[in-house]
């Protein structure tokens, strides 16, 4: 007789809707952003609030990517409307709390209207950069620097 599996022994199941995976916003996501989204959905817990309380810390994904890449992929998921930040972490080393969002439907319409689906599939669409606007050491941004001649 085989032992019965309890609820804690069941592997997490991640459901991806066809309407979402066929959308222009999903097509525009990078592979690593899709992986982060799936890892985020795997953190679902009915005890903590379901899809309105998802926590994914860098320590859980550090084997796959560095911290800079992880933060860029989270920003990418927020930009395309798949997740929103529910609670900001940081204080006393608390993690950010995310919630799933349906804003990707609106974002998909915007992308298709602006670029066209074929441009997205072929990779001709310029994806936004998620770099921080960091000032250089002299305090001026690169476009503010002007050459001065003596």
C-alpha cells in the first residue's frame, strides 16, 4: 500500500491562460521575465492571501540570475501589466509583496495599436530599457555635459 500524499507533498501547479499567453504583452516579454513570472505564481499560498500576496525574494532565484537582472525582470513584468507592487519592502529586510494584475490586456492593445503584432513576433520592436537613471560621478547626466574649450 502506497502512502497517501498530503497537501504539502503536492507539487505547485501554475496555470497560464491561453488569452494571456497569446497576447502581445506576453510576446514582448523576455524569456527570463516569463520564468520570473512563473516562479512568482508558484509562491501562491491560500493562507497568506492567494494571488494578492505573492513574495519572490532574490535568494530564491539567485542560482539563475544576478540581482540586477532580477530587478530588471520584475520592472519588466510591472511595465507590461502582469504584476503590481502591493507592499513595498526594504524596511527591516522585508521583501516586496506583489499581486497579479490584469493590466496586460490594456497594455497588449496599446502595443498592437502602436507596433503591430508581426513586428513584435519578428523582434523588430524596440523594447524599453529598465535601467536606472544614474548620475555620473560629477553630478551631471551625460546629456547635460558640454565640452568647454579654454
